[in-house]
C-alpha cells in the first residue's frame, strides 16, 4: 500500500508541474444585473455560466460583498436566505439546510481548510479584501469533494488583478475597540498578474453579563497576508501560485466556583499551492495541482490567583493534497471529467490519544454532462474514496436541468454523502479545567452518511425580477454524537462519541429580487426548516423553523452615493436540553430581527468614506455569542 501511495504521489506531482492555468480562474464581472452570466466552477468542477449549470448554485459577487461592509466571510454569509452563521467560543460556523459546520466543506480557491475546533472552521479567518466571489452548493456534494461535503460546499474564490497597477488602503473603526485595516496591491503586466493583500484587525473582549468576570466573547488580534500570482508560459499554458498566512492572538476570562482563569490563544495558519495544466487541442484539458497547509494552535489557561498554568495544549495539523483532472468533450452532447486525489493529514496534540495520528485518503472521481437537446442537461457523477481507517466508500450524484422557457428553469438532484470521523471524533481525550467536563473519542466509530434531494425553480422576468424556490430533504444515518457516560475527575460530566442517531432535515427556501428602479433594488427571502431526531422525535437544537432576510438598497451612481439596509429574522429555537427529552420555555432562545445599515460616498476620485450601524435596535442575549449588541463603525478608503 505504501508503494502504491508513493507511485500515486509521483503521478500527481508530474501533472502538477506540466502546464496551464487551473479551471477555477476568476472572471471579470458582467453587466447582467442578476449575474446569471457569472462563470461558476464548484457544482461541476468545470467552468459553466450560472444560468447553464445543472447543479443548483448560489453566487455572492464582489459588489454584494462590498455592500455588506463585512470584515470576514462569516459576516457576508449571514445575509443569505437559508444560511445560518453560528457564533460561539470556537468561532463563526455555518449551517446549510439545517446541517451543522461538521458537514459543510469550506474551500479557498477549491482547496480545503484545516483547523476545525468542535467541528467548526472559523470563517472569521478568511478576510474579504481579496475575494472575487463566493459559490455555494447546498446538499450532498461528496460525489466530487468526498468526506466533509455531506451537507454542501462553500467555495471562496479570490480575485485577479484587473489594472496594470493599483493600490487601495481601507481603515474602519467600530464599537468594542474594533479596528479593521486592509490594503491591496494589483500588478497586471504582459504575461504576469498578481494581487497582494494585507489585513489586520482587532477587538477587545466583550462582556454582556457583568454578574461574573467571564467574558462573553474573547478579544482578538488578527493578521492576514495573501498572494495570488499567475504567469502565462505559452498561449496554451500558464502557472498559478497562491499563498496565505493567517495569525491570531486571543484573550478572554473564565470564572468557575470563585476561581478566575485567563484564557490565551495563539493561532498560525499557512497554506500554499502551485498548479498547472495543458490544453489538448480545443476540446480537452489536463490539469494538476499540489496544495499544502499547516495549522498551529497554542492555547493556555492560567489560574489568575496563583499564576500557575491550569492547562495548555499545542495542536499542529498538516494537510498535503495532490490532484489531477482531465476534461474532454465526447462528441457534441457529452463532456467527461475524470480525476484523482491523494490527501495526507497529520495531527499532533496533547488532546488526542497517543499524541499524534495521521490518515490518508485516496480518491477517484468522474462526471459526465449529457445534453441531448439544448434546453435539457443531466450530470451523473461519483467518487470512490479509500480511507486508511474505514476502507472504501462510493458516493454517487445525479443532477438535471430543464429550461422550460427562456425565463423559467427547473433543476433537481439526488446525491449521497458521507463524513468520515475526524481526529476529534476518534482520538480526543480532553478535560476542560474551567468547566470541569471531559470528552473522549471513540476509535470504533463508523462514517456518517446521508441521502439528499434538491428541487429548484428559477424565474426571471426580463431584467427586472428574479424569483427562486428551492425544496430539499436530507436523510441522515449513523450520526456521531457525544453521550454522557459518567463523571469526570474534575467533577463535571464525562462524554464519549458514539454512532447513535438518525435524523432528517427538510425545508423550502424562497427568494425574490428586483432590479434597480430609480436607484432602488430589493431582495426578500424566506426559509422554512424542519429538523428532527428520528429516535426521540425531538426537533434538532440550534435551528429556527422560520427565518428570513430583507435588503433594500439605493445607489446614485452620478453622486457616488449608496446606502444598504439589511434585516434578518429568526424564529425561536431550542438551544439546550437538560436531558428530559422535552424542551421547556427557558430552553428556547427568543425570535428576533437583526437590522444593519451602511452608507458610503465617493468623496473624491481617490477617497471613499463609509459609515454604518450593526444591530440597530441593540438586540442581545448574554448567553449567546451571536448577539453582541449595537455597534457603530466608520471608515475611509484610499484608492490609487
């Protein structure tokens, strides 16, 4: 097996250094108001116009990202219908179709990110300054992306330089001693294209409950640097390099039974890739890529009274991925994609049994797009994964699209997904001195699996109105949950992971957008979600049955002025079960509306000013990280 893997690695490396640009390269924004001509890549791993892809895909464009005034990707996503950003001590996680962060694959330019804590990959680690667009595919996507894509994929795609030389610096000040500074430099000359980004932001700890010293939200200092460069080797070949470095320092306070603890965190994350390919005639393309990332997390808890270290841990996670992909047209009605991946992961931590573990995943995937007539398309695909701990798993998916008229399009899909237990599920051995609980992994766990149905209808009336209706159902088996097995040595509860439950989520999402009329445009969205544990009949926790969003925007291009008002609604949801299998009133969080407003003005050709208010009506619950109260901000952008 080791020889087999070495041969495969060599095969992938040869492809990775053999030729041309990767297919996820970004494109310049189109004039189309609803961005239906936007090129997307995530749903099929090939370039397709949004209106032509058979896989239901959502796109958040660069202009939409800028209009939110967001500092990071999490703040952008929370304004989309059917997407819930869940904030807690571990960062900004995301739910799609009622499925938690554990089941959502987060990609940056098509590459997986590591460093999940309690299943969450903190979206605040991904700054927005160099982002061109965000592509979202909801529902099982394991047929192309394997484990961790059981509930969907969010692919953050960075932008290319569009000017021979350009520079921009932005600085924002906000409540809670929050400072956000960003800068970009663009270079585009002859065969060379590069975009460099620097971002730094900080916030002091936030305490919404003054009855004790425990801070509701930790303070942080973040630094991000990213580079994206492309060089055209020949008319048919180019070389693409990307790299990113993220660093974060955290500080917070916990109080338990009169003892005060200072919590300190130090995170470093580096990732880099190099990719090439070769155009084989006019109808075939061969691509390869090598990607690596390292996540280093050092956490320390200090007893303030004695100045002694109560606990400390260093976690280092490495991932190396090699990928090769071949795309070709078969006649005039079929387009075939085949590919191979090898992923090696290693984790070192005092919090896992043995202190160090590694796993490998070898994968083959295929996809064929068949268009028997112009208005009808089918995509059949599948992926075979060999996991070093669990053996072989096959994930199929079938998608279809029918354009009924020029204005009405129907899409549907069925896919099977799976999620292999991660290092935490298998090997964790963690005790929390500030809370007293202990959590143990279980090496006997089996992969979780799902079956997912999606059905969507899209209607565009000329260029003035766009409506979407999306129905879905997820059937989940073998779910991994932590169950109480006794009392820890610290006096708290002792938990261990088991395959214990089956569940389902189902729902409908509706969205209506109007074009600019007199400078005004609107978007209204509503989502209904029903999620239930099949064994207990209880509703799944941390999920609102009803949610919605509203956006009203005004743009005056002649005056260089725009204002953006956004609201999002969530009905009450259960956040805690005391073990009696019944949710009492005090175990529900109340329904709420959160409103944000932002305005910006192009003061001079090289100067832009912006001001805004988040959570206008100051809604907050001290026990929830999601609600930190009202905050004001303002900033300036210098453009050269």
